[in-house]
C-alpha cells in the first residue's frame, strides 16, 4: 500500500518542476494549505476516478524515471521532467479530475485510512 501512496503525489511532485505560476495553480503551497475540514470529501465516484488516474500516473512515472536518471545534464533532466509532468497532468485531466482536486484527494487518502482502503480496493478492481 505504501508503494502506491508514494506514487499518488507524483503529479504534485512533478508540478514542482513547472514554472512558478503553473506550480502555484497546480499544487497548494505547504504553508498555505487549506485545513482538512475546508476540503470537500471525495465521493465514491471521485475515489474510483482517482484510483484509475493514480494507476496511470504511477505507470507514467515508472516510464519516465529511467530517462530522467540517465539524463546527461540537469537541464536535460528538467526538460524530461517537464515532459513527464505534462503527460501526468494530461492523464489526470483525461480521467475528469483537475490536478488540484487530484492533489486534494491525495492528501485526504494519506491522512484517512478508510479512504486509503477504498482507493486500494478500487485500484485492484481497475487492474
């Protein structure tokens, strides 16, 4: 379970490599994060969508990671990371979630074992 939890934040982590304006829109800043009570609880439909998106994000990350590791320079690695991030964002959005909502659900799943169990079950169904 920890393996997929780590992959959930790939989009959030990938957004860190985006220009500042895009990163601010895509991921909440650590000190500016809204309290958990202010974030809307995900519906079962959102959790199913999230699980499917998370599986794709994990696959994309696994595909791009060797390319990033083997990059000849930091500039080349940053370029590859941007391509990977763009592909991850597209995968999330094609599933019908915004990157912001994906990241909100990621945080909720990490802090709520009941949601984590649901997502794990939905991921197993989706495979």
